[in-house]
């Protein structure tokens, strides 16, 4: 699938050209603390080194790297935000070290290879936005053989959850179908046209919107009712685009509550800053987007509703497979499939289910 | 400016591919009644005629034309909504008369010229979406010399209004700037980076968003404080794309209330279905989107806030000029400029002002 750059800009990059949007990311304390600590607690990774910041946005990561002692930082940004990054670099007196380059990382050229590639490329449930592709491209072209990635590792997690969202969305879905029925009656009555034949199509459109599209949510830890399972682990130094283009994993999760109604699954990610094998971090930092009372992130979790919800007891297991592919229409959006059954502690198998979702 | 079709689809057409969006238009009673009446009270315009429906969406207008006695209706739709239109035509037993063609009107070919072109092409403040370009293109290629346009005429109106929206948006704008200041302090304090230098750019971004972007609103008639003025009149049979690419008009409006605080201007439109000079409508129908208590439309009015607001008395006049051009980045969006002063009944001139707005 060839990506039309103009379309990609209209759909994806345009939002990043707003300071408002950059500010939202810059206000996410968990995100900011993790990157800041990963750099300043591991200054030996940056002192006198050359660094590439892929998608510098406001320039924040590039500036930190320079403050931590980098000799040279290339800060590449596809949107006009590059101009603000340049302003910010100058106002913080780092124009001798940080060079802001406007362009997509796929198109630009650097005068040298770098020791470190830093980037904040993570989207909802890690891979939405598919920006890791660009970081991999940068790595293959511009990282020295001895170089390291910041972050160095990433993982995707899923867990069964309880939540009122399930019933809420089902109610919204049902109301919208009742409203449709009224609309069909009215249109027939007032305007002499019978639209009943579109009811199935409208139902499909609504199912997709209300039930099959994952929801952003910041869950409380006690909404997680089973032991979280890892469905993907990634070494940023070696991962290829093929590794992430489609994922498949088996999972099994034991119910950790006495009893609960499972509304569906939540998906989230964490990344780690470990440096490289030959030059490990002195202080290993973790950035986690797991459900958390005190440390929510702007990423939150993605919720995939089960339809219908089902009852579980402590000791039951949910076992199955998870897969993720890219949307054919827009490579930055994802399709997810859960296939699972409930294994009672008695050994009985129940609720064999396959559900598909869109991360839009 | 060459329009990239892929980008145009991503930005514009995609929404029309949802039944949800078509349903919103099909639920607008004022819109529906006007088109329905214009057709069924003027059946002589359709009986045994050939019709072209530009942008048929669900197919509703094409179906009405067929029901009114058309010999043949070509129903052209750029999006996959064409498939639903085809279903609907068949379910209403009109597949012998209505031919649904998927494609943009600019690209498709018809086997014959037509007697009537019908289309619901109007966007916010008439010209947003620039779909009239496509209707003009269709007319120049496919309308018989004796043919007629449905609607046949269109007008744009402006009037000074009072509204709480002005203060609300100014408050929102100011809160957002206070929040920015806190953000700058926090970022400096916690993360050692001074973002103060971006304050002017953030202010501009926020001014644009909160103060210089027109607002959708359904105003009450008594919020209109001056006699509405026409800033554009258009004969759909003869208008060219050059006529609408940029507009310039002088206007003058007399305050019709004893006293009021003017929060800005509202803009709206109406269209008429008059048939043609040689074959006029028997019942002339008007579709108006003016402020109205009982007949609001999904178009509402566009509100352009004056900054600051100003006091007027009965008999005062607001006199000035209005202009509208297309956004350079997206030809379907508009830029508007108001230049005006207040002429007191004493003859004194006050508040000479020029303000620019975006219709996004
Ligand atoms: N292929 C690419 N080339 C250059 N910039 C890209 C890119 N893909 C995404 N980006 C940019 O990467 C940024 C990701 S958001 C992160 C911004 C900044 N590094 C911070 O941590 O605050 C956006 O500004 C986006 O425009
Ligand atoms: N250039 C073009 N060619 C074909 N269809 C177009 C078009 N520009 C806009 N459209 C379509 O025109 C429709 C306008 S909305 C009106 C829909 C329908 N006629 C009704 O009155 O309910 C949308 O469905 C849009 O996809």
C-alpha cells in the first residue's frame, strides 16, 4: 500500500502543528518525568555524543539531550512546529548544539551517523499512528552500529476489566437504533419515501461506532479483574516494520478477584530506557500507561468491549489469542481481534468468542 | 491551486459516506419541506423530464423527482453512499427511472443532456464546502440551453446581533492564556526549559481558535438588532466560479432596537426555487436559514464576533464592507473580512474596525 503524503498530512500530521496539541503532551507528567529522568539520570549516554530526535515537536527532548551534555543534536520535525522548536532552542541558548531540521525523517539527510536516537513515537495502545515505522527507518539509516535507542524496549499488555462503559455504549447503541426507527417512520409518513431497507446498513454503521470501536479510558487499577498478559515485546534496536505490521499472540489471564462481570479487555503499553547491552543505563526508567490512580497519562488505556459481558470467579482463566493488523484504508489505524474462551476452575470451557475492533 | 483528490476526500467527502451524517440532513425539516414542496408543487417541471441530481447522497431528491413524474433521473454521488442510494431507489421501485452513478460529477459522463439540475449543495453560510463549483460544472456540461436549476437563486445575508457568545469566548480565551502561563512556569520549574518565548505564538493560535473562527449558532430572531443586509445574490443559471471565488460587498444596516450591545455579526443564506424565466414555478418555494424560533436548520447561522463589542441606539447605522475569499490551504474553507464603522444618528462616526475571520 503506497501512502499518499498529502492525505497522510491531512489525516495525521496536521494536529501536531498546533501548540495546543504539543502542550497536551508536554503537560503529561508521567511522560515528561520518564523521558526527563531517563536522560538526566543517564548523562553518560549523552555527554559529548551525537543524538537524533525523531519528531521533535516543540523540541523538548532535543533540548534535554543538549542540556545533558550532547555535542550535537539533530531535531527533525515534519510540521511547521519546527519553527517553534527553533525559537525554543534559541531562547534556551542551545542553538550551537541543537539543529532543527524541518522535514519527514524519511526524506531528510544528516551529515553524520548518531550515537543515540531518541523519540516519543508511542500512540494509543503503543502502535496507533504507526510512527515507530519512521523511527525504525531513522535507525536503519542514521544510527551507528554501536548506537542506542531511547526508549530501548516496549511492551503491549491486555487484561480483562469491569466497567460501566459496556452498558453505557450498549444503551447508546440501542437508543440510536430506536431513533432510526422513528426517523424511518417519519420519513415515510412526511415525505413518502421508505428508508427501511437501509436499517441493516445503519445498524452495521452503529455497531461499528458504538460497539466495535475501542474506547479511550483512564481506568482505576481495581477495574482490572485478571492478571495482565503481555501480547508483544519489542527491542527497539532490532525490531523491523514487518515485526509490527501484524501481531499474533496467545494469552491466558487468571481472574484475580473473587467474582466480577467482565465488560471486555483493556490494552496499554510500557516502554523502558535501558541503554544498550554494551552501555546499559545506570538508572533504568520505565514509562507505564497501565491503569493507575495517581499517575494517569494522556494515552490512557484502550477498552475493547465484550458483547455480551460475562461473569467470572476467582481462579477462572480467560485463554485465547490476540491479533492486530493495520487498517487497509489508513495505515496509521489498527484492527484488533480477540478470540477467547472462559476456562472455569472446574475445567469447564465457556463463552468461546471472537470479536473484532477498530482503533480509530 | 490544484486540488489533490485524495486530500479532498480525506478532508471533505469522507463524512458523507456515513448514514449518520445523511440522516442529520434528512432530519432537517426546513430543508426537507423546502425541497419536497419545490418538487411536488411544481410537478410540471419534472413530468416526463430528464433530471440530474448532483451529489445525491441517500438518493432522496432523485427519488422525489421520479415520484413527481420524471422520465429519467441521473443521481450522481462521489462516495460509497451511492450504494445505499441504489438500494433505496430499488426498495421504492424506481430503478427503471433513477440511475445511480458513483463518481464525482467532474469525472462522469451522461448519455444525454438534462432538463433540470437539482442539488443540495449549500454549506454553512452558503459557500462553505464550495460544492457550488461542482454544480456549476455540471450545469455547463449537462444542462440543456432551455434547462432550469433547482434551486434557481441564492442570497447571503448579514446582520448585527447581540449574544452571550462573545463574552463566553473571550473568557475561554483568557482562561486558556492563564493556563498557558501556569504551564510555562511549571515547565520551567520542573523540567528546566523556558517556554515563555512561545507565548506570542500560542496567543495567536488561541486568538484564531477562540475569537477569529466563526461559530455555529441557532440564534433567536430577537438577537438580531439591525435590519439584515444582503451581501450576495446569485442566479444559479448564470453564476460562474469566478463570481463566487471571492466576494466583495458594501453594506449598511440600521439598528432596529432601542438600544443594544452588538456582539458581532451573523451570516446566513436563503435559496429560492423559481424555475426558469420561460417556465416559472407555479408555487415559488423559499428555503431560509435566517434566525427563527420555530424553524431552525442544521445550517444555523455563522457568528463573527466583534472585539470589543459596542453599544448602539435605535437609528444608528453600521456601514462598511464585507469580503470573502477561499482559504489557500483548503479551497472548501473560507476567510471573511468585515470593515465597518458606527454612524450615530447625530452624524458622528465611531469604532472604525476591520476584523478577519476563518470559517473552518
Ligand atoms: N516521519 C516523521 N518525520 C518527522 N516528524 C515526524 C514524523 N512522524 C511524526 N513526526 C512528528 O513527531 C512528533 C511526535 S509527538 C512528540 C513530540 C516531542 N518529541 C515530545 O516528546 O514532546 C509530532 O510533532 C509529529 O509531527
Ligand atoms: N463533486 C461531487 N460529485 C459527486 N458528489 C458530490 C460532489 N460534491 C459533493 N458530493 C456529494 O453531495 C452530497 C451533498 S449532501 C446532499 C445529499 C442529498 N442530495 C440530500 O439532499 O439529502 C454528499 O453526499 C457529497 O458526497
